[in-house]
C-alpha cells in the first residue's frame, strides 16, 4: 500500500501551490485592414488578410 498523508494540507498551502495553474491572458492586436482584434503573426479571422495581402476570401451572408 502507498503511504498516506500524515496531516491535512491546508487550503492556503493548496491554493499557493496552484497559483501558477491559471491560463495566461491572450495577447491581441488590431488588424490594420479592418480593425478587428486578432492574434499576432496570424491571419485575421474577420477579413482574411495577413501583412496587407489577402490570404483567403471571406464568405458573406446574403440577406433574403
């Protein structure tokens, strides 16, 4: 059988250990073409451009 803990780990000690487990906040920049927020060094999901060049055409929804 594996060894058992001698004492209960307090909530403060447990939470201090988990202080670094949180996910970091995303770094976002504005797209120079459309102004939408996007990840740096990636294609804009709104307008489809990267470094001023169109990578793919965005589909537009047609209103009936």
